[in-house]
């Protein structure tokens, strides 16, 4: 078709700021720039989530690119393609007309193509006497060339994140297998411990994971699984030390030196006395608490924060001060509290009370529960870490009806 048509670069479509910006970017393509159109298409395919595109949109883009006669998109070449909807539909695997128009709009919205409309809205080209295209109206592929480097960066980012997710999943699989193997070995060897609860905690940790889990979610589960593995290793190490007389004697001597030799907790202990006490005691009673970050405790036990000094908890000292208030509020006697501190250490006792507070409505007698946990801790069959793991899962919503693992 020949003839002169007057039109703006935007055609008859409504002008928007986004459209003006895209047109400006296209007009500023570096002189002599070129890029392989199929390399760009692969980058777009990799980055489709970042560009908010579906597979149908990619099929339409693939069809549009097939109407460009060369493999290279060049700044000094004609980059407008003008197929009819029927031709596009055929090359896009028979996509329906309405669906085709919708996905063309998605590609425009994603800033990958521009519409270059004629005065009457038709798609066609003006050719010179030699048959070369002088001007064309249809879909401008220039944005793909203009954004080629950006799209490549998007694709690299997606690939890097996918690689990081794969590696994180591999690490998690290895860590989970180590936990399972150690639990099975401990059960076979008759090592004392609440292995059923630890096994349930391991299962609960994996609940938030699915095929589309984010890297952040996987890393959080991996971190928690690592803590659980450390807990299992600690229990097995203690059992191994107990089986070795010389090691056991040294451990007993160290425990005697580092444990409470007399009661430092009065019938109504104040916050200051309890909060300052742990600094003088660095024995085995603290070993489990040192493997648990305070941030993890506060994520699992959201209620305890209100009882810290000034209504907040920023340090382990604050947590232990809060536990003094909480034990009184829950009706736990000072003797029970003192015994728990003696057996488990003040940090672990504070963690345990924070867990009990979090599940208080499900516990008939907080004092009786703490006494039972203290008895099990004395037998090296309890630590608060599995309780924290279960609460983390419950609070994240992955296990809304999770029972407290002890």
C-alpha cells in the first residue's frame, strides 16, 4: 500500500507517562547497537516472573519475533513488524483472537514492544520503488533492543536465585538426613532422649516448604534445622561423655564448679538478682541456650516481650528478668523455679517459661508442667529447643494447630 498518512509516534492510543518514557528510551538506543533477537527472547523467558508475563505472552512474543526477517535486532534497521491477527494467531499455536489481544497488551505493558498505529489503526508498510520498507505500522520491537542489557541482567538474577535455591535445598536435604540418621542411630543404641518429639520437630520444620518456597523461607528452615541438628549432637555428645569415665569425671568436676552450690534465688526473687546471676555461671547448664539465638526465642514466643523491662526484650538478661515476672503470674512456686534454674540453667529456664506462657491456655498447671520438664532435664531427656521449633511453625501459620513439642 502506498500513500501518505499523518500520525504521531503513539498512534491513536491514549498517551500515558509510561508510554512517553518508553518512547524516550527507544529513541536513545546507542548508535550501532545490535543484539540477537533469540538471545533476548531467552532472557525474557528466564525473567518472565520479574516481568509479570505468562507462557501465552511468551508465545505471542515468539510469534512477533518470527516476523522480523533477521536474527539480529539493529538500531539502524527497520524494527516494526506488521502481521495481521490471523497470521499472529497461526504462529502462536492457534491462540484465540481475544486471548491474542490480551497478551499483546501484556507485552506492551511490560515495556517489551510498542504499538505504532496508522491513522486508521491498520498494520501495513510503505515500500519504496526498490521494494525496501520506508515506514511501517504495527508492533515496534525497538524496546527489546533498548532493554537488551537490562533483560540480560534480569535473566542472570533469576538464574542466580534459582541456583541459590537449589543449593540451599541441597544443604537442607543433607541436614535433614543427618538429623534423621542420628535419631535412628540413637534409638537403636538406646540413647536416652525424647527422640519422638525431636523427630516430630524435624517434620514440623519442613511444613512451610513447597515447590515455590522462596530462598528466604528455605534459608530460615535450614537455619532452624541446623539448630535442631546441634541439639541432637549435644545430646549424643553428652551420652558419649557419660560412657567415657575420664571424660565423665572431668565433666562432673566442671559441672560442680559451674552449677549453683547454694540457692541464690529467694522466695520472691527480684529482676536484678536473676538477670545478673548468669554472668557468674558459664557451665554446662548454658550449653543448649548458647545454640539458640535470642531472636529465635522472641519469634517463637511472642507473648514474653510484654513482660521485659520497659515492655521489651533486647538481651538475654531482659528475657531472664521477664521470666521472674512470668513465673509469678503463672503461679509457679519459687521452689519449682529455683530447682529449674539449678538443673537447666537460668537461660534455659527462661526459654522454657516463655514457651509455657505462649501455650498457657493449653496447660492446666504451669508449675506441675515445669516440674515435669525439670525432672526430664535432670535425666538429660529434655531441652527447650524442640518446643521452640514447634512454636515457630505454629506462629508462622504453617501449623496453626501444632501441639507443643517437648
